[in-house]
C-alpha cells in the first residue's frame, strides 16, 4: 500500500541517484581535464565546477517560473472576473490545506492545466481556455484538485531542481563533442591538442550516457508524481469519475491539436506529444478495435483499445522516456479508487493505496 511518505522517499532516492551519478561523472571529467587540458589543481577544479552547478540550479530555480509565465502568456484573473473558477480553487485549496495559489488563464485552445512557482505559497495555477470550454464543471474540479495535489506534494519545485542535472549533462556533451571534433580536425593543432580533441570526444560520449541515465531517473519520478496527484484528486473531490472523463477528453483534445507546445511538458496535466502518440497508435489499428464495425470508436471501444495498446512491449519501452503514465493506466488507477469508495471502506489513510 503506497503512502505519501513513499512519494517523498522516491523523490529523495531519485535526487540522490541522479546527483550521485552526476557527481561521479563530474569527478572523472575534472580528474582528466585538469591534468590533460587545463592544468588545474584537482580540488580547485572540483570547487569551481560544483560552484558552477550550484549557480546553474539556483538560476533555473529563480528564473524558471518567470520563463514559464512569459512563454505561456498568462492572464491573471482579476477579482470577480471568473467567480466560479476562483471560488472552486479557493474551496479545494482550503480543503487540502495548501495556500491559495494565484489563478491564471492561458489563451490556448488545447485542454490543459499546470502549476508552477518557487514555493507552495507563491504557486500559480494556470488553466487553458480550451480546458474550460471542453470539460464540464465537475471535470474541471477534478483537474484543479490534481494540480493542487502537485502543490501539496511540492512536485513542481523538486522537478524544477532535479531536471537541471540531465540538462547540464546534455549541455556538457554538446560542448565536448563540438570542441573535440573541432580540435581533432584543426590543421594547426599540435600533438597535445590532438590528444585533447580525442579526450573531449570521449568526455562527450560519457556525458551523453550520463544524460540518458539521469533523464530516465527524472522521467520515472515525473510519471510517479502524476499517479499520486491523480489519487489525491480522487480523494479531494470524492469523485474519481470526474477526473477519469476529464483525462479522456484532455488526451483526445490534445491529440487533435495542430501543434504540440514545446518547453516544460512535464508541468502539464497531459503531455500533448504523448497524447498524439497514444491516439495515433489506436487509430492505426482502428478496424481491429471497432467491435460493432460502425466506423467509429465509441467510449468503451476506445478504452479497450487504449488498454490493449498500453500493454504492448513498444509502448512499455517508450514510456520510460515519457513525462506522464499512459492515459489508460491513470484511468485504471482512478477506477480502482472509485470501486473502493463504493464499498465504503475508503479512508484518508488509503489515499495512495492503489498507486
């Protein structure tokens, strides 16, 4: 039976694993480069790089929310501009015991929502205009409760900091590859410069491996936190079915959107790129899933199709790189919670029992 402490443990272990691997990687790079290239003292190089990492993470933590706000073109609600949305957020925030977040809308026709910020007390909950138009009020409540779950679990803060590690490994890999190739093919290079070029290419290759490993660790945590937020939404609203139908509409709506937005996709309740892939895989085998042969996949047929597709080996392997779990797995979790609620045995200590 999962508990909130297990999410915290998973966050801690993910941070430790990514940091430990990244630390060993940096120590190896510094040991090589300080001797062969820069001639720095080992401890001086280590302190220099660690200081750079700390500044990079701090920069991402401080500037990240401002970048999200600017790129999303947020419109912060004025008092009484949308009384229902504001009162719903306030009601659910008070019930969950988290500070009332700033509420904003996004002039985007895709059905989505997300939270971001530097702390729980300064968080912003942003809702796309497309979500408010596509979902009914109960479904929107389920989405809002999901996002408040992220605030309660402090997911957005952890993910902002943790995602800096694979990003840095990727940047190092790109810089090392380019510098190594340039050095190796430079006609004016000396023998030492040629050796340095080979070394830099090797550093780039190792950096890319570290990027993949740390990226997978971050993505695993990202998927896990979505399940916890879904379970919290079911508890907070008392209506798992609202989020179930909401997720189905969100996935379909995102799949037909003209362009998937780039950027911090892990922040959204639904990943547009992943939604397009999920639905396209189902539609490729539409004739197989169209049980009544009427040319249209109804709700039951679509759910069966998504369930079967989610069990394929390809989807399972591909999900390792995904920010969100497959939609059907999220819906299945909510159905298990709904069934337990109907038995009358569901209690507050079992919020995350099905995660």
